[in-house]
């Protein structure tokens, strides 16, 4: 299974676990089930891992499997005469076993033996236990010749690698893929003084005003968490709300607002914010986040395409998208998306942009953003919007504005961040620093007669 293959549903009929089962088997079982459910597109990896937050080995195996799935599938295919099976449960057992052997500090005998035990538990894979044993033992024997050197681009499905080579060139694609392999940093947005926050958490104040944390302890244990002095938000995700230039007392609509990072930014700036989302569960999380931060917003559960209200001073549309800019955090994404998904989402974005435009008062502002690296969802989307709406014009960003360097801007003055940006930052220490940004696109647009500053 390679390059966007979609396996069927995983088998859910497993034998009850024995109270005396082998140490570590339960964790491997949970990781394999999460990988299988994700491959079957029954859930995202985060959803499939819900409930295992206190089991770091489960998450480590599952996340590592997807972060290196391209290499793992190639390695398996080269050692299996009939190719890699398409059934998700089988793929998950093989892939999680290979991930442990190749990329995790796990004893080979434990990785192989427990994978074989998982195969024997399932009626559909019992007959494959011998094959699982043979393939994983061979990978363990040949590990030294498999691993060096590895191409970071091998971790991408071919359909996505081809798209990115066309959009960004081979050199940049290799850099993006390498950034994915390194994982994501932990960034915070301060409710008040960002310099003071950086000092209190022992982090680095980034040029754009976010704070990058060097200490990898749980967020809830960082100084100021319970007092509501900050919230978690990638440095790139924090930029669109700043591009909107929120003013004290302005009526601002945050469309697709949950989980609420941008809503919090707008409210902290003194705006009167309406936070809209169609998901009640996600809005509950937004409500809880605002409560911890001591911030207020009107919360509305509604479909953005059907929402009607008096036009706002400004609208922020963080549109549903392929999220390919967040693969550092969600390595399962390239294996659960397809080009057809991108086309479908781009069509939705057209409708949402047109709807958002009607919710902006004359003289008001609209910021459109997506956490996607796909031009169809970003640059091309805004060009087409401006062609449809003669009453809107672009407000280009100037290099240095909001601390945004020229390398983060398109030729038209829009924001375009890429995961390999920011390999370092002023004052970044040699130890503990994690580079990179989520991939984001954002454009600030003004309706006829609006001021372009202030």
C-alpha cells in the first residue's frame, strides 16, 4: 500500500486480553488499533489516541509510525513477495512493529514478539503471524543497511511530493520534509506582556511576538497556565489575527472559530468578538479556554454559510482546508488526504469567502487564512476572490510589519509560512530549540472605502 492507497476497515473482533498477558502488549495493541483506525479513515490519529494520554509509549509508537510511514511501507514492500497487504489491521501490526525496530529505542525481540502476539489475537491475521515474525526479524537484521541515508521526501506520499515539487521546487520540498521529521515546537501567545511570559517559562520571544517554549513539560505545569496568562498557539497560527489589526470596541466576527486561539487574540485586543463554529463540542472547548483566560466573546453555534447578521467591522475566516501545513503535528494527514479532498475543500472555500464578504461592512476588513501549503487553497483562492469582488482590494504587508520578515511574504504582500522557516531565531539557545513554523497562508482584504492602516 503506497501513494495514497486507502485500505478497508480494520477488524474489530479481537479476543479478550488475558490478565497475565506479556508486558507491553496492551500498549502495542492500543497503538496498532489507533493506526488501523486512522488508515481506515474512521478517525484522525489524535481522535484514535484519545484516552491514551497517560501512555506515552502508545503515542510514541503511533506517531512514529506515521512520521516514517513512507519509508516503512517501502521497507516492507521490498521484503514481501506479494506486497504490503491492504487490510488496515495487518498493515498496522507490520508498520508499528517496523517503526519500533527502525526508529524507537525498543529491544528488537520485544518489538517482534509482541507484534506476532498481536497478529495471533485477531482471527483475520492469525494465519499471518509467521509472516509478521519473518519480515520483522529480517528488518531487524538489515537495520544498519536500511537506515543510512534516508531521504526525508521518502516519507511523503508520491501524490503530495509531486504537488509540492511543482509549487515549491525540489530543494524546498526536501527542507519541508526534513522539518516534518523533526516534529513541532510548542509556542504560546501571551494575554499581556510577551517578554514577561518568555522569562517566566524560560522560553524565547520570537520576532512576531509569540513565545517558543524550550521546556517540554506539560503545558498545564508551566507558570501562569492556571492564571490564564497565555494559551497554546503556533507562531504562524497567531499571525492572521494580527493581520486583521483589531481595534478597541470593534465588532469582529471570527468564522470557524474553535478551538479559540484567534478569538482570544481578538478579545484580548479589546474587540467585541462573535465566535462562530458549527461544532458544539469544539465550541465547548472554546468556551472553557476563554473562561481560563478571563476573556469574553459571543459564542454562536451555526453553519457559516447560512449565518446572517448585521455586517461587522472586520471578519476573520480561518477556512476549512487540507491542513497540509500542520503535518509536523499531525503526521497522519498525508496518508488520509487526497487530491480529491483538496479540490472539494477549495470549492467550499469559494462559498465561504463569498459569504464572509457579505458580512463585512463597507469600509471594513476581511482576513482569509488556511493552514495549508496548497496554492489552490491559498494564493489562487484570493486572486479568484478579488476577480469576483471588485469592491475588495488587498492590503499588502510590508516586510517587518508585525515582526514578519520578507521571507514570509509573497510577492503580492500576503503571508506565506512554510515548515522549514525559522531554523533559528535571535537569542535561540543551542539546547532545546526546535525550529520551524506551521505552513500558513493569509491575506488581508479591504472593502471599498476602508482605511488601509490603523
